[in-house]
C-alpha cells in the first residue's frame, strides 16, 4: 500500500511550469517554513550568532538554492530543517509541522558521499530501506529505478573505493531518494567534484528533480550552479548569517545546460548575485 | 498499479554518465584477483627478504656453534636444538598445548571483555570517566609483579596464567575499540538519525563495522601479548607449559631444551598473529583491498 502514497508524493513533471509565482506559493502548502529563526552557539570564550532573523518559505516541489560566503550558516540552515540542530529562537516547519528532533521525511546529501566502505553501491543505497524497515521487494525495485535514473547502471556491485567521486555522489543521491522524501536537502553535494563532472551532475539533478517532483534545498558555493538549478536563489551574508535577498530566476523548469547559460535571465541573475556577494564580503 | 510508481521513462542523460566499462569488467570481476601462478610469484616477492634474513641468523648461529666460538653448553648448535625438537617432540607438544590453551583462552576473554567495556565506555561518558583511571592503573602496574599474588590467590593451576594473559591483552583491545567506535564519520551518524534508525541499528550497521579495522590492529598486539602473559604466569609457579619447560631446562643447564622451548614459544606467537591477520582479511576484505592499493601507489 506504499504505492498509493508514492504517487501522491510525486508531482507530475508535466505540470511543472516556470518558477513558481507568488500566487502558486500561496496556493500550495509550504514544504519548508522558517520564521525569524536565529541560531546561537555558546563557546567558552564568546557567543557566536550563526543565523539571525532568517525567514524563508519554500513551496512544495520548489527548488531553492542557497548561496553565500563560507561561514554564513548555510549548512546550519539545512541542519535546522532536518531537525539535526535546534533553533535558539524562531520556528522551523517542515510540511506544516514544527521541527522538533531529527525528521525522517527528508533526504540528506552531504558534500562527502559518506558511504559505508564495506557495502557495495546497491547495499549502500539499501541502508535507507533497512533502517526504515521498508519491505524488501519494493525497496529493491525502487533501487533499480534509481540506479537507472542516476546512471549508476553497471556499478551496482562496486565498492565505494572503486568508484569515482561523481559516482559516489550518485550513490549518496540514490540513498537520499530511496524513500521518496518530500524534501531533499543537499549540502554542497558537488563541491568536491571536478568542474566537468559537476556540470554533468547539475544537468542530471535538474532532470531528477523534474522526474521526482521533490522539494529541493541546495546549499552551494557556485553561483552558476545555483541559478541553473533553482527556481529561487537565496543569497546570504556572513556573521551573523542573514538573508540578503531572494532572487526569482524566472527560467522554466526544464533547462538545457548550454542554452540556459547563454540566456539573458541567467546572465542577469548570476551578475546580480555576484554583485550582492561582492558587496557582502570583499572576496569570496 | 506498480507501473504508477515508475518515473516517467527518463530521457537518456545527454553526456553519457557511465564510462564505457562493460558490466563484466566493472568492479567485481577485478576483485577476483590474479591466478595461482601470479599469486605464488607475489608471495615469493613479498616473502624472500625476511626468509633470507632469518636464514642468515641461523647461519650465524650455526657458525658460532660449529666453530665453538662460545662454550657449547652456553649456545647449543642448531643440530642439538633440532634433536631436542624431534626427539622430545611428545614432551614439548604436551606443554606447548598447555601454553597455547592458556593464551587462547586469555585472548578470547580479553577480546570479549575489552570490546564490551569499549562499547559501554563510548556510549556513556560517566562510565568512561569512572573506568578509565582504573584501566590505566591496571595497565601501568607491571603484570610480572602481580603474577606471584595471583598464584597465591588462585594456586598453581591454569587460572592465574589465563588471568595474567587477559590482563596483559585487555588494554590494547579496549584502546583500539574505543578509538574505532569514536572514529565513525559524524555525518554518517546524522544521516542515520534522518533515517529514523534505532540506536542499536546505528551500532550494528554503522558504528561496529566501522570500528573493526581499528579493533584488528589492537587484536594483533593483544594476541602476541597474551603469549607473554601465559608464559609469565608459568614462570611464577607452574608444573606444566612452556614457561615451566624453560625454567626446568634452565635449572638443568639444558640449553638445547631451553632454545627449543624459546623457538616453540615464538612460533605460537607468530602462528596466532598470522591467524588474526587471516581473520582480518576474511572479515574485512574491503579494508584489506583498500590498504593494498595504497601500498602499490608508493614507489
């Protein structure tokens, strides 16, 4: 009976138009809601404010990228949404519920693939199913689908150390998508990859996002990656991390890579964000 | 019904993501390893140096004995030692078995208790703070100095020998296991939390397997120390075991027997060490293969 649930989670790719407008956002329930959130860490010497007055709503099925200089609390923001970290003040909501403790209705991808060395690619993906005690047969079928979708075919039985960085990150992505999470959190997932592999992964992520219809929150250092992938780009400033501006990219969901990079909307958005980040920090 | 789950058939990604490696060649096939001939060649390549060194030592020993550079009753010839090894094989075998038995039992108890202690210490900082000073104290007290006390308390049987073997082998097991359990990738634990894993699931599927490479390096130290522990116990008071054999031979100035005892004793340590290494290779093929590739990259 998981089938019925699955279909409701998956938004038909065809219905996905351009960037969601204000009207669309109000129409749908917010997948993620941050309301005047602050995070303060107390160290022995001083108090550090990692996030300050952060408010953000992410609609169901929306792709939001977060860019900002190092140490602006981008990763902290994802951990808040996942419930791995507690906000000092303000409210964090996931699918309308307040986040209190680790949430299971998300998928998480880190910069390092964080794979188990002693498991093959397939069994690394299946870890998600084992921990959740999902029925074995549907889980296995779902792994096959994901392996197909992410181009891992032929590498199912390879161990992590036999895989390239890009392949390892594909395995991590499959693991994060196995349970069809309504929200996917990605913390610089392609930061450790070479430029070419990164472009390839960007193209694939765009396709996978359209196919699965999940909400994605992506933290990245790359402005072009953010603009190419996202409906909206959140620009943050460092110490204390706050949202400087939220930019509507205004491109349709399906994006050809070279074509998109040449578009005036793309140029304008990247230029604008670069200006904002340049103003926020002298050099980054 | 099941079709509805499948995603709309994916358009093939524009840049072929998978390198043109066919299924047979990828990963698994490579791990099947080289043929028997090549494996033998590799073993010879890896093994001839230590064998040559050992042969050299025997040669020096033989020359010293043959030329009578030292009085024969101080250093017996290899021949005389070999005569004892073959001629008194039954006697030696009987005592070797006793020492091996004590060593193995001590080692196994040290591993079980050590691993359990490490797990409890890693999961409870209160227990760690309570146990750690005691552990350290037990480690710094010279075991040879406590051995007589154990004999007084527990008699001349094998129990005090096993206890000393446990005591001496325990520390490296605990330390390596604690290190291993703490070395787990914190992101892996966070990931586990988002998967809704129960603590025991995280332990069984992530933390414990991740700690095994560390544990095994501790086990290799522990197993050789366990031999020492058993022999120390036998020195202090015993009527069987290789420690007893050596003490008897010493009293009779029977150096060939003394040398034979020493050889067998070292052999026990070497064999047990190799057995632990084999167990490591069998249980952690992923770790061993990774280490091998690291070695081959250095030149």
